[in-house]
């Protein structure tokens, strides 16, 4: 009987040792899986950050191009208005000069000496 109890105790100890080894293996596998999942998540986060940075860069470039185009359009509009104003002033000056020349010629022809 003592021998049976010793054998049962040995069997229980052996079973416990096997279960402990199995649990250690399961824990090691779980840790490895968790590390793999964390590594994948970190890699995905890095890819997302990179795409976000590229999108920000693209949006900045688009905004800069739009601003430059608007500035060129505004500059061209201002230049066109300045040309039109200069043309108007030249035309007025020409009309005044023509009128002044006619008055001088008329005065000379009349013999006015003012």
C-alpha cells in the first residue's frame, strides 16, 4: 500500500511537472505572439505616420501653389489696371497737348503775344 501511494504521488508529481512545462510553453508562445502583434502595430503606426506626413507635405505644396497662383493673378490684375490708368493718363495728356498746341498756333496766327 505504501508503494501504491508512492507511485500515485510520483505520478501526480510527474503530471504536475508536465502541466508546468506545458503552461510554460503556452506562456512563451503567448509572449511571442504578443511581441509579434506589438511589432506589427508599431510598424503599422510608422506607416500611418509616414502617410500622414506625406499628405501634410502634399497639402502644404498645394496650398503654396494656390497662394502663388492667386498672387500672380492679383499682380497681373494690378499691372493691367496700372497699364489702363497709364493709357488713360497718356490719352488725356495728348488731348491737352493737342489743345495747347492749337491755342499756341491760333495765338501765333492772330499775333497774340501773351
